[in-house]
């Protein structure tokens, strides 16, 4: 049984700060890692994906992957109130193309 | 143009009824999915359909059945609805095939309420 774990939060950060969201996974064969953002009452939308160890940056977002420790994180720099949402970590690979989602971390960015 | 669309957006019905939710994608993707998101926001895969191959999450009751008339459509039929079926149901599509960058594109969701 593949498991993807996230702290449900809420994680509360002040505007302008760095928000750090973490995700761990159980299947060592996992190959691809995705971060989705879901606003309340809306559908999940992709922020970014990563599949190589290290950092991947896209604007204010940085995904970090450490396969040896089986964790992936998302950093949001200069957090804005509009970043307030639930962030879902998803993992696939290891023989299946169907992703396994974590329960999501609720992020609140307060002015 | 909406990439992945679902109808209806809201569905309120009585226990024991049979209902369907429709999903269409215009992305040319090979794979479509149905997810259930419960009140605690946990997004759980129900079905995946790829080139006539149906993969079923074994925990899904057989009251739920997917129907795919063609590659662009994957509808969800639910028989004998129960209170516990109340949730938001998301349709999604992806290029499929196990690509390392296989991104899910989600529809807007259908909020099902069983009374």
C-alpha cells in the first residue's frame, strides 16, 4: 500500500515570509512527484512537478526532492494572501501511472 | 474552452436512487480518472481508464461503475445511493502511460449530496 503523508496544518505564515510544505512517501520505487494547489471549493491545479533529486525552481515556488530520505517539499517565497489554499502532494511510479495523493496541507497567509 | 468538464456541478438526491455524472475532456488525453474527495479533503482514486483498460480501486463498492463511450468521455454511474456517498467527485485526465511528467487535469467537480 503506497502512502503519502502530509501534515494537515493549518500552516499559518505572515505575508512576505517563506512557507515550507513537506511530504513523505513510502514507496521507494516512486519516480515522479507533483504539487497541486486547491482553493476552497475549486479543483486541484498543478503547481509543479519534480523527478530528479535536488531543487527545481519556478518563480516563487521551489520543489525539493530527496529520494534517499523519501521526502519532497515545496517552498513558497514571498508568500501572499492569494497563496492561501490546500497544497496536495502526489506521487506516482513504481509500476503504476496512477498517482497517490496525500491529504493536503492547509496554508494560511495572513496580511 | 474548458479542458475537462463535468455535469452536473451539484447533485442532490435521495437514498436509494441511481444517478450519473458525466465527464468530457478535449485535451486529447489517453487516460481518464474518477476521484472522490471526502469532507476531510482526502482525494482518493476510484477508477482509471486507459485505452480500454479499466483499473479499479478495490475499495470502491460495485454500486459505482464507470462507462466510457469513447476516449474523450468517462461517465460515472452510481446505483442505490447511500448517505456515505456524499462527497465531491472529480473527473481528471492525463496523457497517461506512466510518463514521469504525467500531469492530472481536473474537472470542476460535482458535489453530491445524498439525503
